[in-house]
């Protein structure tokens, strides 16, 4: 499992759960994947994260750092 953030939101219009990855927002069209169930959307989101990381690494591009929770 990756350490990247994933936002899963229901879309009434699409009748699907849509997934966005905040760390990739500057480089990837959002939402980046979806699923009929929350579980499938999360699974698809994990696959998309791995796919982009592998592609960026293969192309020698910089890889965004995962966001981390900042505690006081």
C-alpha cells in the first residue's frame, strides 16, 4: 500500500465513486479513476498510483512526495 493520499467521493451524475490523488493534482487530470463500489474505487486508486510512479520513474521524471499528517 502506498503512502499517497486518496480522496473518494460519490458522484450522483456518474453514479460512481470518483478518486482523486491530491499529490498528483498538478500532473494528472482529476479525478484519475473510479469504481462502482467504494472498495473497487480504492483498489483502482492504488493501481493508478503505482502505474504513475512506475512511469515517472522509468521516464526519469521527479516523483511527488506523499503528503503527511502534521500534528501540533
